[in-house]
């Protein structure tokens, strides 16, 4: 074996291009598959597998950037080579635009802590837009270049040449013959149009739904949650703000509904809220008792680590520290653990963090009962931390001595959740 052949530098220009193209194709396929899994809300139920997929997505992304770096020195010569081939030109520009856009936004999403939330929001929007455009484009690009499709397209041309008894013509000349006598629609165009139509029909409705949500900064989608809410809880009496006069002006943006189980449903009758663990005497409230606890109102922003935010949420609820102050907490207690009524999701705060005045058990959002999808009847809100701390459907709190990693912290999220 000649060892030399394996060294990148010694490869001929054409071989380098072919090899880069193949590597790039596989990498993008891997990024697409892992990306779609990460994007799809129900896939959050995958738990730890999802974190592995997320890491894989980042690694494939880095590979893709390395391939781009290997390609850049070849760019000048490649551009010269395809100067007159318009289809290839356009393809090159689109693919470079996609890869550079995905890389830049991907790095921001990956290193979200180095950037302000508004940048990360923008990066997520671009990452998604490029995917909606790029993945269908690449599917189209791959299908129209399949050997079978090429053969079908060429067949039309050869049939024609047969008729003209010019069997020995070479490719270039065949093209000229076709130009002299163009058919109404070539087999090649027919295949292309079919591929485009199928892609548009298959992806269109999902794209439309996503676009509506992503571009709706006024919370239209949020308004729908209230209309279709299946929360069976009696509404809280005497809200401090009514929905007509929301202090913050109303939430800006949309929540992506996250859950790691089926969305749980509760009823005023059976619902309870328990505080236990290292306290003198544990307490339990039923829904009516819980609603009698004094509530406050705050306006705060809500940031998910994956890059989306909802600004100016007007939350009304019970200040956690007020509730904790009514208890005699054992000296050994160091953490407050929040347990979701979904039976799976948990997270913790230190006692010190739990004493922050804006940490709240929210019952209303923008003057209306918290919809079931957003964690209603009661969710934790920790404005200064990423939203994985904001446990939905909280039903019990435990004071504990030893550190406990929350659901996503066990699956790779940082224990430091400060925004
Ligand atoms: N019970 C429960 N709480 C949860 C989650 C969850 O999956 N289950 N997801 C967390 C994460 S990662 C985020 S970003 C927010 C999302 O809130 P939303 O579903 O109201 O948009 O809820 C947090 N609290
Ligand atoms: Mo999140």
C-alpha cells in the first residue's frame, strides 16, 4: 500500500473535491437527522438519549466546519472550473450560504453563555430558517443527481438522436441537437417538477405552522392556549391584575411547549400541594386553600437554553420565600427540591437562591389562569435562571440536605443555570 495516497495534500484537486463532497453529504445527513430529533417536541421524552443526540449534533457540526475549512483553499480553482456552468454556480452559492449560516448560528447556540439572549434568539431563528430552506433543497439536489434520474433524463436525448440517426454523437453535441428541437417538456424537467411538488406538499404545512409561530412576536399562539385550554381547575378568585390591563403589556413571543411525559391533567378536587422534608411539620394545601395564599405580580423575561425567549411575561403567584418563611426549617436543610405532578420532572434551588424575591409559584400569566400546557395550575418561575429551573405542574416541595440534580441536569444541562 502506498501510504502517500492517504495524505490529503498529495491528493489531486479533483479527488479532493469528490472526497469533500462525499464527506459533506454524509455529515449533512447526520446533522439533519439529529437536528430533526432535537427540534421535535415529543422527542424530549427520549431523556438521556436526547442529550447524546445533542452532543452528536454539535460534533457533526464541528466536522462540517472542518470540511468547510478544507474546502476554502480549493474555492478559487473550483470557481474557475465551473465558471460557465450556471447550475453548478448557483448550487455552490446556495450550499456555501447554508453551511456558513448554519455554522455561525450553530456556534452561537452551542456557546449560548457567551452571547446575550437576543443574539441566541436570532441564531435559533436563522438556524431554523436555514433548515427549512436547506434540507428540502439538499433533498432535491440529491434526488435529481441520482444515477437513475440522470439516466432517465439522458434517455430522452438519446431517443431523439436515434430518430435523427446520429447515434455516435458525443454528449456535448447531443445537447446542441436538443436545443435545435426542444420538446415541450423534457423528462428531466418533469422529474424535477415532480420532486419539487412532492417536497412542497410534504413540508409546506409544517413550515407554515412553524413560520406563524416564529414570526408571531405578539403571542397569538399563546392566546390560542387559553381558548383551547383543558385545565379543569377552578379559576383563582380576585386576580390582582385583569387580563385587560396587563402590566407588562402582555407576553411578547411564544412558548415552545416542553414536557418529558404526556401533559398531565388535574382537577380542582383531587389536586394537592405539599411541603415536606426537613421541616418541623409538613403541610398540605388543597386547591381552595392554595388560592387563599397572598399573591404578588411581577413582569419578567423567560429564557430557554435552546435559544428561544418570551419577553415581558406578567406572572401572578405566591412568592416562594413567603411560603418558606411560614415554616420551621430544619438547620440541616440546604436545598429546596421541586417535584412536578407529571411524576418525573424535578429541579432544585439552594435555600439562598430560593430566597430571591422574584422566585414565584405562578398561578396566572397575563391576568389569566396558567394554561395546562404552560404548567397550569401551578408552575415555578425563576426569572434569573434558564427556564429548565421553572418546573411545570409543581405539586410538592421538599427541603433536603444533599444536592439533587434536576431532570435535565442529570442529562447534561449545567448546574449553573444563571442567565
Ligand atoms: N414538568 C416539566 N417542567 C419543565 C419542563 C418539562 O419538560 N417538564 N421543561 C423545562 C424547560 S427546559 C423549559 S424551557 C420550560 C418550558 O416551558 P413551557 O413548556 O411553558 O414553554 O419548562 C421547564 N419546566
Ligand atoms: Mo429549556
